[in-house]
C-alpha cells in the first residue's frame, strides 16, 4: 500500500498524474474528497470496483456515488434537463456547494461501455453524481477522463475513518493500493444528497 502526501491548496502535477495512473491501471485509491476520505476506482475497472465493495463489506445492492469531471460527462451518463442543469450550475458553480444529486442514468450507455450498472444504478435507474469542488479531484478526473466511484472510507455501518494510520489494522486482509494523504480534512460528514429527478419535487435523502 503506497502513500503519497499532498496539500490540497498546493499540490504538484506529479501527485495528480500518479493518482490518475493508479486509477487508470485498475487500482483502488484512498482520496481526500470534498467531505471525508473515500475509496475510489475508475468506473470501468470492475475488479477494482468489486475490491472496494469487499474492503467495505458493502452490499452490492447499494449503489455508490460517481464523481464527474464536467456537465458534458454527466450528460453522457445521465439525463439532464435544462432546469436540472440550471439548478446544478447555481449550486456547484456559483454557490460552490458540496452536493450529490440523483439523476436518471442512461442504462444503454452503461451497457455499451460494459460497465456493471448494478454498482451505480438503483432499481429505477437513479444514479448518484457529484461535480467535486476540490481542485485536486477536478484535475484527477480530467486526466482519468471518465467517472470514478466514490464511497466513504469505512466499513459499512461504521464511522468514517479520519485517521489514515488505522488503515493497516482496519483493512488487515486486503488493502487499498494507494493512499493520497492530505492530512485532516475540514469536514467530518459526507455530502448532502438530493433526488432531483423531479425538479419540481426535490427530495432530500441526506442532510
């Protein structure tokens, strides 16, 4: 398990490139997100996605969030109406909110790209997506050039892991491949989640 240390306000291009290379090669990476540390893998690397679920002891029937690099990429994988776009543009680009939303996924796209939709789409084709505020994540996503899975760094049902020195003990039998250590993060709670598939009746799923 390799570890690199970064500062989120002053990181090197080499750190971005190394992180992207690990994701593109099908590895599991611990990333500092906008909120808590998360486990990540490229969306099309099924063995890495399955490894994340094993590490967390997470039920495959519980879809994970996808981090996206742009609105164009979101439109590629999800249906996005003009009103939904304006809503997200205001929250993500103007107000800089850390917000995950549920959109209707394009089932056909997941099938054509040979991505196992069961890890990302729920029973009625809802998919959780977020455009991250973190400049580090934005640059990693641009290099990876595809969505990456993001799920909180913890065993399912347990508290989020804030101290990265505990990983050897918590993941004793199988471990992530790379840890990007940015020190203590400012947030201790995961992102707010809203279902905006019906823009006239937005549902808050997690505060």
